[in-house]
C-alpha cells in the first residue's frame, strides 16, 4: 500500500513538473514567447500543425489588409483573377497601351511617371489659358487623332508643313528611305548622332550615314564617303554664298561643281541622280527655317512624293509667318532648277 502511494505520488509530481515546464519555457525574446503562447491558446495538438499555422497566419494577414484598405492606398492586382483588376479608388490610373501612370493633382493638372521611382513632372494644363492650338491633319490621321474632317484649318504654316512632312514620310517603307551625307561648311567634316543636323536628317525621312561617328572624329575622306554611297548629299555654306541678301547662285554653283569633281564622287548615287543639295547655314538658325530645310531635303530625296509642294513657296510662307516680311535672298541650290 505504501509502495502504491509512493508510485502514485511520483507520477503526480512528474506530471506537474511537465506541465509547469511547458508553461514556464524561457526564450531569448520575451515578446516572441508571449506571441507563441497567444497563438496556441485554445488549440489541441491534434488540430494544429506547422503548415496549417503558417497558412492561417497568411490568410489572416491578407484579410486584414483587405479590410483595412482605405481609398488612396496603392492599387493591388488580384493574381487569381481571369484578367487584371484594379481598385477604382486608388490614386493612380493605368493608361491603355503604355507603361505610364497618371497621377492626378486636381482637375487641371497631371503628370506622367515612368517606372516606380521616376520623378513626377512632365506637363501641366491650365484651364485659364486664353489661346487654343489647332492643326490640320490628313484625313487618314483624323480618326486616329480624334480630329473631325470638317474641322477648321490651322492658320499656322509651321504646323501645316510639320504635319505634312510627318504624314508623307510616314508612308515610306524603311527600304525606301535614302541615306544622307551631311557636310558642314568645313570640307570633309560631317555631323554626329546627337547634333541638330542629325535630327533634321531623320525628321526629313532619311538616314544619316555618319550617325555612328564620335563627336571628336567627324573628319572623313572621299574614300569613306564613296563607300557609304549616300543617296543624298547636303553641303552647308556660309551666308556669303547663300542666304538673306544673296541674289545670285554664282558662288553656290562653284561649290556644287567642286563637289562633283571630287575623287570618286561620280560613282556615288547622289551625284548620278542629281541629289546634291547646297543649303545656307541660315536655315539652321530657327525652327521655322529648320522646317523649310527638312522639306527641301525630303523633296530632294523623294521628288514624286512632294510633287505638289513648292519649296520656294513653303519657305516664303514660313519666313513671312515668323518675321512678318518677305524673304530677301536665295537659301538653297541643287543644280536642277526651281522645284
């Protein structure tokens, strides 16, 4: 009898020690101990496993995020949806066809943000503006741009010829675009990719054969030009040869003849097809004159495409619009007569 009591007492003490040990387990982090105890309170060993505990914690976190979401929180995509869904109350709007986000700053302001950390600043619109900009576009572009075919014509020559250039040159296939060799006022010195001249070449619907040259390595020779075999050659001359106040093409003709007499140039496509163009340096000095230069280059490269465009008349309209006076001089020469 005494032995049974002793055994029972021993088992009871062991059980008490085990229970006390589970509840008095110590860790290096008091907060973690408290969290673990609260998470397991009221659960039996048979209904709790490591994986189910993790899943329940994740589910609880997701529900908590959804319930605490307020208007103005970031948009979140639902990965389980059959298509992309976005919160209509989010402070951002997805722009169709782009990777940009438009952030509203009021009814009359907006900005485009490229990427997650890009600076938010591009354009701001003012509802109080007094002037309205208009432009004339081809009928083929009207539907795409939302312009009515019976809309009033723009009274801006600069806008008209800019749109005309973009429309006409945009109709060309890549293989139809000619290469241009552009020579500055200094013989055998061309231009690089980041230059104004390169932009004029590209915007006239042609390619720049010297686009890969470095800024400090722009001097070339006739052999290099011959190997490039450009379809158009543009030579810039100073205002004593062509420009305002010059009413004779005598000096330009000498420059033109000098280019044709260079070693190996007779085999170049531009020379054989009469596409050697002499431009006054004045045509590079203002946007309206640059537009005229692009139009002249474009018609030199594709005369049939611009058969209905008189470059002399276009140049006159652009100068009158910008300065209020008629042009007084000859600004370009190509050896083929007026075009």
